[in-house]
C-alpha cells in the first residue's frame, strides 16, 4: 500500500484505540493495525458461563481521570461490587474465616507497614523522578516482605491479599506497588478498590465501541506486524503477509511481551531493549466460576504459589446461580483444571459448593499477549519503562504495560495512549510548520 498516513498505530487495545481516536479527531490521517480478528486487546468479552463476560481487564473507578472522562463522555455507568459475606483465607497451612472487619483488622496493619514509605518514595506519583529511588528500584516484593520479619501466619495473610496482582513475589519489583499506593494517598486498600471492584456496565466492549464510533482511522484486523523501519522521512511497516504501510509517525501499542516479535530499526536504547527482552513476568489469568444456586457472598484469599486459586470473590447472581471471579496467580496451575478440579479447590473453603461451569482465557498462551497484566520486574519501573515512553525518532511506544500511572490497568492504557497521541500530534505540527 503506497498511501502515506500521518500516523500508523500498531495494536488496537485500549491504548491503541484511544490514540487512533484522538489523532483522527485532530484531523490526522490514521491507520490502525491489529493482529487479532477483533479489537480491544487484553480487554475482551466472550460468551462464557451462560452469559457474556470480560475475560481480560474489566475494572474502573471514578478516581481514574482518563477512564472516568471517557465513561462520562459516552454516558456509560459502572456496576457496584457485591458486598457482604464471609472472608476465607489460607495461612500457616490452615483455612481461617471471619467477617470483613475481622479479616481487614488483621490485614490492614500489615499493609500499612509494607507501604509505609510509599508517599516518601513517590511524593508526586505522576513524576517518578521526583526523588531518587535507585535504592529500592531493584528491591523485589519478596525482599520487602522479608524485611518485615513476620510470622508465617502474618506472611501468608499479607501474601494472600497481594495475590490478586502478583504472579511471583520474587519476580516483581516493589516500586510499582509503592507508586500505586502513593497514587491513592499511600493507602493500598484504596488502590486495590480501583484495581478490582467496579465493572463497566455493558462490559469493556461498550467503552471500546463508544471510542471507536468517534474515530475516522482506517482499521485493518488480522494484520500482525513483522517489522517497523524508521527511515527518517517516513516509517515503513511490514506485515507478516508481506503488505507494507507507510506513515510519518508510528505508535507501537503492543503488550511488552510481544514487542520482540517485531523487528524494529534503528535499534532502541539498551535499557529499552533490556526491558523488552526480559519481559513482563506476570504469567497469571482470570477465571470465571458459575456456582449452583444463589450462595451467600464470599471472598477467598490464598498466597501465590501455594494454591491454584488465589483471589476469589462472588461477583453477581445469574438466573438463579452465582458467578464468582478468581484471579489465578499462576496460569500453569489452572489451565489444565476442569470444573471438578475448581470445585475441589473451592471445597477446601466452602464444603458442599457445586461448580456448574468455568471459563478461562489463557493470556499466557495467547500469541498476541504472552502474559497477563503488567507488574514490573525489579529494575525497570523507573528506568526501562521511562526509556520506552520517550520518542525514538518517529516511533512512539504506548500501552498499559509502560504507563507512568496505574500500569497494568485500563486507566494506564488510556492515559498512555492519550499521551502518545499528544506527543505525536505536536511533533507532526512542528514538522509541518518547519516545512512552510
């Protein structure tokens, strides 16, 4: 294709579609290339458990400026979480239970100790360089937990409440979690509410459809990209089937773990290449469970690596049954499970519970994701991600995986895509002015 676009956006997840929308509404000629046969990236809805469910990202909050602005813009509401019920947790080899007040009475002091320095480390959460955090950049979540000198019971309780976000405590750095807590006034509980409580009415597809209705970008589905070459005057993008697209600028809005599948020239700086090579370590997933009958609401928490199901809670009632959602810290521990296996795992906490159906999409096995939500490795949150966010000639990166705010979330993706679009639009305007 010899047509020259102002901007080629590669990847139609939340970051890509918002970048394409913003640029096209500014009058730029935009092409949006997506490897899948659908839009939305890791925000994906599918027929499951007798209804339509979000199999990837799905939670939002009114405290998230980019997300809330889009929801208000399009008249989309949010669903409140199911409240009440009993809490169960696995700690020191035994199952414990109690009310929400009893559970958080144990958890809150542990979280306060773990995140006590979050505001000191990130006094301006939107500016990672406000203070020098070299001291903690290579600290893992495991290192931080070790430093608290907890009993085995306390450690399991703390790890359980973190398991909904964590794949492996030794593979994730503490910096991202500290910055997330600092964003919400140093309160991890407030951050956790934004990360996993309030769903979008109509699901993520309603938001995606609303954003796309405003774009004039040319969209090509089933178009995986194989190479991106910045030639100075233009960028040449070649797809796996040999097609070529040309643009003055390019936004690469791909999951971190798939960027290495694309040849990029000229080479990126060493730190950016290192982050791409070492990848996002989150090999986790999201499991839906349909339970017979309208059971009393419940929440279950277990430490990552010590049980196949980790952060579980009832979400809603459906035609006389109950839907529960589980964040599974280890994709490998759940992929081979059937409904009976899930039931056995749940019965450890709630005897007699009956699993009717389960639904799971392995984002780890998915060719165009190769992993779950972003939780940075130690050494990259304030270095590699920062390097990737910088312009590289006519190539700009975007996405929830490298966002400076709320990485790994819909908010992170939307803010990153919007920022990339602004950066590229300003650069195009300056180039046009220089040519006059």
